[in-house]
């Protein structure tokens, strides 16, 4: 396993920040708000929504499945970003190789986002209409991940 010097790690962190910040603006509303419900919301109010043992067990399995799927993709994405950084560290950057590396990294990042959305869809599909309504009400009352419980 290759260990990058600290200057490359800093460059990677900066690149990562720029790429992720470019796609997310604080003033843009969450298009999924209330449509897809965060796991933290469901678990914070599991008693209020009377989450059943079966639902709880199925959610646990969904979490494990999602983590397994995402972990492999995160390793691939990290490797792709490391390869990109190596291209960017060259005196003359091969534009084709660098862009191909970026495309690989961003493509894998999108796969991770799809896994998260797939998880949230499956999570919501485990809930009853009444449970969803209660959780939406908690969101309307101002629940955020920073205000759990």
C-alpha cells in the first residue's frame, strides 16, 4: 500500500472539498426533504412511530447491506482520487489521463450517492403511511440531525 506524503494528502483534501462543495449549495433546498426520511429521524422517533421488531430487524439488515456496498465503492473512489493526484503532480499533466481519472472518481462517488438513495427508498418502503406522516410532522416541526430526539 502506497503512503502519500502530507502535501499530497492536503492537495487531495482540498480537491475533495472543492469537488463536493461545487455540487452542494447551502441556499438550495433539499429536493428529498420529507420524501426520503433519514435513518437518524426514524431511529430517534422509533417509539413515537411504534416501530415493530420486524421493521427494526429489517432496517438493521438494510444498514449492513448499504455499508457493505458503500465501503467497497469508497475504496475504489479513494484509489481513483489518489491516481488523479499522481497525474496532477506531474510536471506536464496528461489532460486525457487526468480527466479519465476524475471521471472514474466522480463516477464512483455517484455510485455511492445512488447506494444512499437506494437505502433511503427501501427504508421508507418499510414504513406505514401513519409512520411516514408522523416523521414528516417531526421534520415540519424543525427536526434536524443536529437536534436528534
